[in-house]
């Protein structure tokens, strides 16, 4: 399904990845099922094993699928309930994003050993702004797959990931409402 890494390098467990992607396929083929959601896909984690699937390849596919599922979930909500609920969520998301962006990055994210590179996080933040109630940012896929490196004294990976998930979700809601 995905390219295997070299036998002496670690990659994702092929059994776990294959099982999860089978679940995703079943959900994708029949959206009335309740097997997985965009948030489950974006938070999926797998064991590392010698010679497993190449991590970058799996992660990029997961990011694209998370966006696809989220857009589909938003569209289904709009059909069922109208645009008002999604618009309210987007407005709330944009308010939270604006509030966070007004802070210094050191106030937004805790310092963490083995965290994300401060320089790369700042580069991402420099591409994001809320202007007249509209989010200006990279695509959801770019946000989810942006390489943020590692630093011995960087920003908390969990906090940055949560912010990126918030951004990606707002981008998808904004796109669905356009």
C-alpha cells in the first residue's frame, strides 16, 4: 500500500496502517457508517517497527484524507442543518485564531524539550492572519504537512499541533462556505 523503508530504518507498522486504511476505505465508501472521522484520521498514531512503511508517505496521505473527510463532514452538516451552525463555528475559530496571533509565540506555546523548531513555527505563523473576518493562510493540507523540525528547546509539539488543527479546520469551513 505504501513504500517500505529500508530494513534497518524504523517506519510505521504495516499491519496497523493497513488495518486503519481499510477502516477509512469502508467509511469513505459508505458515509452513513460511523467508523472514523476527520479528527480520528488526523490524530492517528502507529507503532514504529524496523522496515515499516515510510512515515512521510503515510503522514501525507493521512493529512489529505483528514481534509477530505472534514470537508465532506462539513458539507453534510450544511445539508442537514444549514450554513448557520458552521458559520458560527467558523466565527468562533477565527476569533480564537486572532486572539492567539495577537500574542507573542512564547505566550502561545510552551517551551518543550524535543519540541518544534521555533524558527519554523514562526515561519508558519507569519503566513497566517485574520483580515476582515476572513482567514488568510496556506491550504489545510499545507498546514497539516508543514515540516516544523525539531529543537531541543522548541515549542510544545502538542500545542502547535492543536493550533495547526484549528487552522486547518477553519480553512476547510471557510472553503465549504464559499
